[in-house]
C-alpha cells in the first residue's frame, strides 16, 4: 500500500473547504478525491448527525442519519468505517481518517517515518474552516540577502577630517527616535491584540473533545527532517508540534504497529486547551507509549540506535526471541499499488475546479486547459471578513502562447500589471496599465528582458504627451530616449490602440554615455530631432579640463533635394568647437547622413506592441507540451503512425509457411504418394536448385561490385587528367558521384559477406524442413 510517485505532490495540492450551507461539516478533498463522509458533532445535543454523505453538487440528498443519545463528554464518536487508500483514490471521497491513512501511505512509500495520529483538535481544524488563516498566496517570501564581503582596508589611508557635529545632540536625537519607535511598536501591538480579539472564534462547547486524524512525521536526519512535525491531510499544511489547532494525541499507527499514548498521569488529565507541545514521540519508551503488537518493529527491540545494542547479541538469537514473544502478526497489505493515472491527475480536483476561503481572501483553482485563456489560479483579496468588498485580484496563467504568467489588478484604482516569462518575440517582462483606459493617451509602463533584445531596451514608459525608453549594454552606448508628442485634441474622439493611428511627434531626445576611446568633441552626449522645426541638434561630451562642450545644429534639407546622394550645403550647419580642430565638410556630410538615418530608425522603432496585446487578450492561444500525450495532436498522430509501422513490420517479419516441394509435385501431377526413387529425385532437385540459386545470386552481386569498382577507377583517372580544367560545380558533381559509388561498393560488400555467412545455415534449415516433410517420409 506504499507508493512513492505522488507523495510530494499530495501535501502541496491537497486542499479542502467547508460547505457553509450544510448542517454537518463536509470536507471536499480537491486533489484526487473529496471529503468528508464523517465529522464530529457540531453542537451539544442529544441527537447527532453522525454520518452525512452528500452528492457531488453539495446537496443534502442521500443523507444517512444514525441517531444516538449519550453524553458527548464521556464518549467520543469514531468513524463507522475506514476504507483503504486505493479505494479512497477510486472514490475521490474520504473523511479525515482515510485522508491521513492515504497521506501516510504515500509518505512511507517515499521513505519518511510517518504515522497516522488519532487525537482531538479544534473546531476549525476538524471542519477545515480556514476563514481565520492567512492565505498562503499572500505570505511574503523571505528575501535572501547576501552579506557583502568585508573589504580589506588599504595599508595607507588618508586621515579622516575632524568630526564637527555634536555627539550629545546626536545621542538625544537617537533617544528620541527610539522612543518614537517604541511608541509605534506599542500602538501596533495594541492594534494586533484588538484585531486578534475581534477575530477570536466563538466559544466551542466541545473544545478538547472533537476527534480528528492527521499525519505525524518523525525526525530523521537521513531524510533531512530535523524535528517532528504534523501534516494536516485536508489542507496539506505543515504545522509544528505545538500548533494550537491540535489538543491531544491519543494514538498513532502505521503499517508496522499501533501505539497508545499513556503519558498522562491517572487522575490528572490534560486541560482541553492544552497543545501537544510536551508530548514525547519516542515510541520505544514503554513508559510513555504502549504498543499493540509485541516485537513490532523487530529492529526496535535492540533500542532506537542499533549501535547501542550489546556487542555479543546474536542477530539470529534476537529474532528468535522476538518471534517467541509475538502474539499477533501485522497482516499483509491487500491494497493494490497506489497509482493515479495521468488523465485523472490532470483534472486536479473533482469538477476540475475548487474554491478556498481564507481570512479576507478567496483562492479559486482550475485544472490546466480548463479555461480557454489558460487561467489556473485566481486570488482575490477583500477588505472585510465577509468577502464582500474586493480590493485586488491576482490571476495566474499557464501554457499561454504569449508567455503570460500573472496578472495583478488593483480594483480600487483600476490599474493592472501583466507579468510575462521569457520567450516572447519582443522580450516583454512586465506591462503596467489602466484597465478602463485603452486609448493612445493612457499611461503605461513596460519592462523588458534587455539581455534577450538586440537593442538592449530595458524600460518603456508611455504618457499622454511623451514616451521614455531606457537602454542597457548597447553597442552605440545609447542610454535614454524621450519622444515628445503633440498633446491630445480635446475635440477629437478617443483613439483606441487597435485603430492603428499614430500621434504626431514633436521631437526626440537621445542621451549617450561617454566612450573613452573616442575624442570628446566627436563623442555625442545628447541628440535631438526637432521634427516640427526640421532640425537636428547634437551636443558632445565635455573634454578633460573643458568648461564647455562642442555642439552641432543641422537644418535638414528638403526630401526633394536629397535624392540618392545628399547634396551638402555648409549654410545648413551651425557649429561650436570647444577647442580642437573643426570638422571638414566631408565629415559634416557623413555626420548629417548618420543623423538622418538614425532619425528614420528611431521613428520605425515605435513598434506595435500595444496593438498586439489587444489581439492577445481578445484571442488567447494556449501551448501544448511535446510530452503531453493527451492534448498534443501531433504527438498523438506520431504515436499512432509509429504503432502502425511496428505492426506492419511485425506482419512482414512473420514468415508464411512455404511449400518447397509444390513445384516439383506439380511436375508429377500432384500424386497422393511418392515412390522412394521419386522422393529421392525430388529432394535432390530441390537442394540442387537451392544451391544454384544462392550461387547465382552471389555471382550477380560480385559482378555488380566489379563493375562499380571499374567505374570508380575510371572516374578517378578522368579527374586526375582534367583536374585543372574543372569548374567548382564540376568538382562538386564529381565528388558527389564518387561518394555515391563508394557507398554502393560498401553496401555490396556487406551483402556479399552476409550472403556467404547465411548460405550454409539456410541450406541446413532447408534440409531439416525436407526431412520433416511427410511426403518424403519414405526416405527416412
């Protein structure tokens, strides 16, 4: 009953929820099954709903009631039945004891020292009520901060300047700062206590008496488990031994033995509000744990540490002593191997979806490929405990062709952020925008994987009147580009992104970092394209020891005057040289041509990313893995073709029964019987024809081999004679023909060798076949 495959996926994916509309707490197991078929009573009464079964829709049809009148503080109700883990997987329905048994079976199969725990827990744990539990999706992950390496101080240091501040004033400021921090901490603690008092659950009359089952994993350094901990099977959450949700451990068991907790002193029972913090889980201590099966497990008879056993203790003698003391044997498992088929596992949850309510949060989970847009998880955060005022929404996606992974939406201000994984053609990483505003003037921020882009674009910020781009690691050392647009026309209608219209550009400003390999008077620091004024302004970097920088101002010639070659006019250039030699007219012409080309490239760079996102949102596409046999049509088609090929090959390999004597029997008119002379002549003719056929086949292959060999020699002689006169095409043709003939010769040689090796074996096989033929029985 132990199987390893899904031992790790189960604790992570197993979740449950409480059906608030039912009279009896019902747990829905959402990975491979749903719960609950049984739960402790929810109120103090003489009549209980002991067992309640619900259909898949959560209705109260087919409910079976067992009524019992007794004092609930004396008798604790046990489940009526405990089915096997395999049955739980088949039914996809279970109560807490069956869930714990399945979970422990998988953990033991994975090599963990796991046990099923039977004890008492709080009402919230028994009912799987997580309305007071913080959503795991909202718990911030601890950031790993690398400590900087201590720098080695230099041998010689400049003496620091004198400290000209009042240390007394600094101490007073520090004291005031600490006092303010203490006051804020006290206010926060008071607020936390007030909130905790408000969130405190209602009093439970059965507190400390609610029966529950969960999993225990004992410490095992070999498996990396340093301390004991609990696992809640209905949620998959890991809890410490001192978790307040568990009051008392009554017994534990697994496939080896059953242990009863006897650590409480007689006449001094635990209080209902106690936890399991002081429980000792050393199961070898007979003063604290009483086991049911003597001698189980056998290795514990020598103590928990095998190295602590007596050195003169014989292993065989110890086993005999254990067997002599045993009164009962643990029965062998009758459960088939635990296995979850891939088609069932892909559904994840009964109905392929589930909903979990947490403290001010709701988590909705879906099976992959259930939604057309690839949505697999949605987390909604609320402002109230009744889940009525949503604040934010986070949606997680998988298998999206546009590489969309996550969408975060702020429902208060309407903003949203799309997060993409690597793999997009535009290498977009993040897209921030306003959901309701899809116009050209809307404010947007895009971040990119700059390493994956050829232009090194890292960030693009778009506003109503400007667009700002930030670059990294570019070969031309461009760092910053800002595009100024003409302001929105108040009288014009809102232009949608999908309309394909462009806003008029007024100017473009680009900034470059310093290139130390280029002279400062030739290294551009800032470039401006004034499109409305038809000018290009260049400002160069400051040289060493210079107070001013060189500048250039180009007036662009008319497009009609450009033609194929640009006609330069010195009157169109205004320059200022901050020292150094002035540029020649040829250099100015080349510089002007470079700036005109750069202007065209910059205008073309304003891509259609936003319009492409409109299409991706409206018509999402999902990708299918190459290894997904259920959904990958090409893979399924390939598997079917492969299976068909294998079947055809097997059919061809099956040799049909061949009647070697049929031609010879036809010559004689197919008589019913043969005389000894006829039989001898028929056998000799058959063998001689077989030998002659093999000899003829070998001669044909040998003759073909000699012919091709002579042809190859002729080609080589022709090539040696005309080598200097051949063109490259003729040489390639000669080389291909030579390779073809060499391959053919190699194939013929292999076939000849195989023919010679198989001929004697096949002759003997034919002779044995003729010997077994009943028509030639007169000879043998």
